[in-house]
C-alpha cells in the first residue's frame, strides 16, 4: 500500500534531499524512503547498516564538498571530469570522481576479504574434493538421505551449459576459436574453485559473510590480466570478460544457497537428489521469469533524450528582477520545452559572477514574468554525426514514448566519449542522431522530452564496478589516482579493525540508499536492546540472544516490507511502461495532480515526505517490540 501510494499515485517524494550551501557547499543528504530498504536495514542489523551509512557520509559530506572546495576556482575541467568542477552538481562530482574512489575501495575490500578467508577457502577446497572422492567411492550403498544426482548427469550438464554459453553470441565467446576455448576453460576453472569455496564458506561462516564480491572481483582481475597478456584489449573483449565474471559470480552465489538448502533438507530428512532437481527447476524458472521482468523495468524507465532537454526548475527557484528578461536573447531552437511559451536564455555563470546566486551554473529558460522555468541540458553535441555505411541494426522506441514516435531508427553504440556521451543512439538514415537512449537500469535522465518525470532509475552499482575494472585494465585508461585513494581508504579501515567492504559499499552507493538502511538498523538496535532487557533474568548467551532477536515479529515485518515493496514497485514500473494510451493519459493526470500536491511539489515537499516514512518506521518498531501483538509467555511470566 505504501509503495503504491508513493510510486503509483505519487503521493509524496520517494527521495527527499537537502543540498547544502556554504560553508559545506556541495554537501548533501538524501534518503530513498523505500519500505524495502528499511526492511533490509532491520534484517542486516545495526553494525553493518551503520558502517555502510558511514561510507555514504564520507562520500557525500566529506569527499564531494572537499572536491567542490578545491575545484571552485578552476575554470578548466579536471580529468576524468569533462566540465569544470564549479559547474558540477553533487551528483556530477560523484559520477566523475567519487565513483572511482568507491570502486577502488570496493575492489580492495573484496580482495582483502578474500585473502582473509584464504585459510578457510583452502580447507573448504580440500574438504570439497575429499567429499567428492568419498561420494564416488561409496556410491553403491548410500542412504536415502545421502543420495545425490548422478555424477554422469552433473558432468553432462556442465558440458551442455558450456556449449550453450559458447553458442550464444551475446556472451562474446565467439570472437574466435581461441577465445571460445579459453573462455570456457576459465569458466570451468574459476567456477569449480569458487563454487566449492562458496559452498564451504556458507556452511562455516554463513551466507551474509560469504565474500562473493571478492570472488567476482578476483575473477575479473585475473580474466582481464590474461586478456591483457594475450593482447585481447579491444571493446569486443569487454563483453567476454564480463560474461566470464558474471557466470562465475552466479555459480558461486548459487553454490552457497544450494548448500544452505541441502543443510535444511538434511535437518528435516529430505532426499538431496530430489532437492537438487527442485533447485534446478527453480533456477530455470527464475531465469525465464526475471529476464522479461528486468527488460520491462528497463523499458518503463528508459528515456529517449533529444539533443536539448529541459529540466524543470524547483518551485522555490529565484525570480529575476522586472525588466531583465527583455535584455536576454530569445530562445529559438528546434527542440521545444514541454510548456509552450516565449522564453529567453539566461546564462548563469559560476562563482562570484553568477547572475542568480545559489543557482547552479548553466543555461536556463526564463518566461516573460521573469520566472526561471527550465534548465537547458545538451544531451549530445549538435554537430555529432555518424557514418551511414556502418548502420547494421534498426529499432523502434519502446515504453511510454513509443506512441509519440513510431519511426524506425538506426542503432549506434558508442564506447568512447571524445565526441559525446558513450551509449546507445537512435540515428536517422542521414547519420544525424535523433535520440540518446538513457536506459532505465543505470541511467541518469529523470525527465522525458514531454516533461513527465521518471520516479525510479535502477542503479546497478556492481555492474558499474565491473565495467570500471574491465575497461580500466583492458584500455589502460582507469584513473588510477582516484582508484588508489579508494584502496587506501580500505587499507586504513582494515588497520582500524573496521570491515572495509561494508564501508566501501557505502562510499560507492548513493547516500540515499544507505540512509534508510541505517534507519532500519537503528530500529533493530532499539528493539534488540529492549529484548535483552526483558530477557536479562534468563542469563542467555550472546548466540541465544541473537537467535531470539532473529525470531522477533520485527524480522517478519521487515521481510514483508522487502517483499511487498519490491513486488509493488515491479508492478508499478511495468504498468508505467505499457504503451497503452489510456494508461499514459492516466499517468499524465497523476503528474498534473502531483504538481499541486504539497507532499510532492513545493519548497516543503522534502520535509513533508518524511511523515509517511516515519509512520512506517514507527510501525516496524512497535511490531518488533510486540507492542501491537499479544505478549509471549516465557518461563511462566508475561513479557511485552
């Protein structure tokens, strides 16, 4: 219900934000007030949630303001950024600099976690091989509860999977025979190693401490280094390296979860063979279902951005003095803003020369009343052109914009950024780009050309990290200075006794994602403190207290927040992407209504939007304390 009211009916903002001015210019705080993230924070607990949030605080309240402070007077762009720092918003600075710092910290944290687990990994590998040999030797007389799938069937399945992986051109293993053979060999080698390790570690230290990220980073690093030694550094090999890393990552993750399932089956007397068949069916079913869902989510939030985009300015933006608009140049360009009218261009300078203080540098559209209505953003250079002889594929627009333009365009994928942003372009037959395709997954554009808003863009931080590693090693253009800063952050944390991987993930993720997780962890801390006080007379051990906390109604409530919020968000996103005119008209009416909703628009919307989230958090706290449930009888005494 909460997710439908917030995301479907746009009852309030989904990500309240506060951007600070001087003396902490560039600093910002935000929270994605999602029930799913609140539930995640409650389940993972206060320690990990706090460490993640601390990483976000470092990124958004230390690193970004520091970069803004030192770069405020610079008039030239500082690589890898493409515009001067004084013209960048906090999110621009994060994308240009802090993401690389976070990537270095995550990579270092994953590798450190992997090395710390080496003794366990080695014992796990030896134990797995020993169990395999023992299983083969005793295959003829095993009890029902020890019966596994036939090893012949397992080996046959491995060979069939490798053949299919090599057959699909989308996975990039068809460059040549050497690529196909070496790719398959690395998948088998790394997969066997890390699946064995993951299975063993899950049983010994639990799935939450299983260093899947470290295994994936190690796979990518080793794969890219092998490719570098062989001279396979072209863009075509990026997909090959990514496919190898992704397949090994999925295999290791499934290995750990399968071990948990088999352990549970052992405790209840299940037959492993039938469990394994059920797991195979479940894995196949989820793969068939999740693919279309992810594609639908991507289509629903994909923006086909024109060369010039018009970003609505917040309601509380400054208004120019009377008489100033007449002195500005009239706006006359092919791309028109969503709201028709007469506009003039205001060029707001950076720093002390700004025409309007407190407004980011850039071009703005001002109406006849002197009100600043839109910020003008150039998606790609107007002079950008492509060679028609290179066109090989055509596509149409999908999602909500499909009805607005039903033409078919040539598809061009750009991997370099010299002449414009890297990505996917829709180009006409003359070679003129018409649209830049900003995807729903990992995209940044939150407004369509018609002015409608995109509430949700789906960040893919791990995928972005993988791309940084692959491109950085193979094309040797990774900004190693920023990456090494992240590595040093991870090293300092490890020297201080703080788990670096959780902190590094906080640096890498948006603070808006870490904030609700931190709040959920804080609620769990309050609930557990109350529970420990109630059970103090029982003299329970720490392990027993932790188990008692995991059995609380709050964990069930948090799980409901995660499942319910995620399912509702998926349905809303899919409905938003259906090119059905009545549904599109309904969404536009919702957008118009949201403009007059004080919880959605206006200067106080960020603050007012917190009210429903606070109610949701208080409800979780009360359920966790069992204040809304009947008291439990423990040792003949009633406790609430």
